[in-house]
């Protein structure tokens, strides 16, 4: 018989004597407290009541829970209604954990009421059967609000550009086929001239700048269309929306820089020693997290800001890099049943973090770095999507190591990392077996390989 495998309990898996759970709603929450029964030693009692979802009511609840000696409070993550309960109870010093509603579903066959849900949630809490969700501290939550709003505005501006392109196509203006993008200075000048009433394609093509001047003939053809007054009115509205979003994005970027600067471990720091390898004047121990993440291929400074806002700076919340990648849903589930093993889906995860890592992986795949070579090795046998997920996971592993140790710096392993570590003996053995499988008799010689029919393959 095989030796039994020992699996240690997680930190949250422990029996707790005094707990509370809240089944939250928009207007009120059902609160359940589980305490030892003073009349019956060894038994427990549950107390359930309603509490309004308002600031004053929740603060009164916090005082009551403190008086009862509650050690842990569980809040179910229902929509955004959980925020008032989590934030206020946490501010009063209570140990609050947020749990995924999927993990706390009631047992099938039992009645479904708010009261029974609250009691069930409390029972799971006291037995340590719940996995707490990651909720960053207040400064990181503030940063997250700004970065997510900026991301939303950037996406909305992109939608407006797409609407403008559709409008130009309706007016038979094909300038996007020549200029590739509509947000260039040359294209913007042409659209503004169209809005002002200019319809002569020769005059519009003369507004081209830089390299666009070399495409004048193609521009004249593309700008010949049926752009009328109603197209001009709609184009003006779209451009005004794009300009307004651009100003708001700039404001958010400025505010994000200020918030990051207020966080000592994330903001820019000043140092004196010179680092010849990276060209920085800041020592590794003093270099800010935002700058160390910026050194990763595919990660820009704006991308590093989003990463910090989504995962925070405290990597003790994720004991290992595998915990972080699993939380981000970049690790496919392994499903085993008997002798059958198969890989499950990665899951949805954090859309802002996964979106950023996907863009970073696509950018890193085009570089002559270790991450770029990793993509090229995987894409041959697994396809583009799985290769991008693998590179995104590798980037997040690098992020975990950089944030877990503030003194670490990113060092690229190089595109030749795998080729320089090939086991030559094993490689030769595999090649010889392949030739023998084709019916050849192989004799190894220094500097070459000779087969029975005289063919030579030099420099194996």
C-alpha cells in the first residue's frame, strides 16, 4: 500500500469560536452571529436579524459585533452591495473576509431563504471552509478606481474612432485604407477640412504631412466621395466626444501618477549609484516597483500602473507565484478522474488584469527575448491563443518575483536560453534512433555522422 500523502490545511481553514456572516442585499443585509451557548456547554446558538445597508446602521452593527467578541466576519460578494459592509466593518478593526457567492451555495434540497443563507454562511465560516477573496488595501483600491476608469475611457474613445470610420465609409471616403489609423495628425486635418465644407480631394490630399505626402495619388482617390452636411454634423459630434475623452484620460493619468507617488513602495524614488546594465541612476534596493515592472518586455509604464492597481504590492497575499497566476485565471484547471487527466478552462478572472497581460504577451511575442522565444516555441504545437496565455502567465510570474522582493531587477534570459541548454548526447541519441527507424546503419564519427549508404550529416 502506498504511503499516505500529507496535505496541510490553509491558513483560513481553522475552527473559529465566534463568527458572523452577512447575506447582503441592496437595501438591507441579513446578519447571523454564531456563538457558544452559555446554557448548554459544547453547543452553539445562532442569532439572526436584519440591518439596513446604510453607513450609520453598519457602524452600529460593527460596535455590536465587537461587543460580542466576533473574531471573523464573512460577507458574500453580491454585485457591489458588499462594499459598504466590507469597508465599514474593516475600518472598525474587525477581521472581514469577502467570499465568492459560487463557493457558498446552499446545499441542494434545503429551503432557500435569506435567514437560512446567513446561517449557512456562518456555519461555513466557523469551520474554516471558505476561501477569502482578494481585496486590496484602501490606497490600492483608490489607484484601481482611477486606472479602471482610464481603461474604460480609452476603450470608449476607441469605439468612437470606429464609429467615425463607419461614418466615413458611409460617405464613400476611404482614407483609413491609406492612413491605416484615423488618429494621425494628417487624417485629423483632412476630416476637419471635410467638416468645414472642403470637398476637393486635391486640396484635402495637400494637407498630408511627413511620409503621407508620398501617398498623395492614393489619398486623392480615397478622399473622392459623397461627404455631405449630415456626415459633417455627425463627424463633429464624434470628434468632440473623442477630444473630451482625451482630456479626461490625461487628467486621470496625472492623478494616477500622484496616487502612485504617495505610495512609498510604488512611487518614484531617487538614488545615486549608477547601474550600467540598465542605464538607471537608482540602486536596485531603492528602485520603485513601477520602474522595475516597466523593464519587463511588453509592459509599459501605463501597463505597470494597471498591474499595481489590480494585484497590489503585498505579495504575502499570494504565498507563491502559482497562487497569483491561479487567482488571475491564467492556470488551466487540471481535472482527474481515475486514470483520465484532462485540462480545463482557465476561467474569466480579473478582466482588467487579463486584458493588460494579453496585450503585453502579444507585444512580447514580437521581441527577440526569452518571452518572445517562449511564444514561438509554444505556438508551433499549441496554437496562438494558448501560446499567448502561457506568455501572459510567465509575465505574471515575473511580476510576482519583482514585487515579492523589492531588491530584484528583471534580467532577460535571452532568446537562446533553450538552445544553449540542449542535452547534446540526448539529441544525438534521438537523431540516431530516427535514422535507424528508417533502416539506416549509423556509425558516429568525430565531426560527422556516416550511414551505411555513405550519406554524411556533418557537425551534429
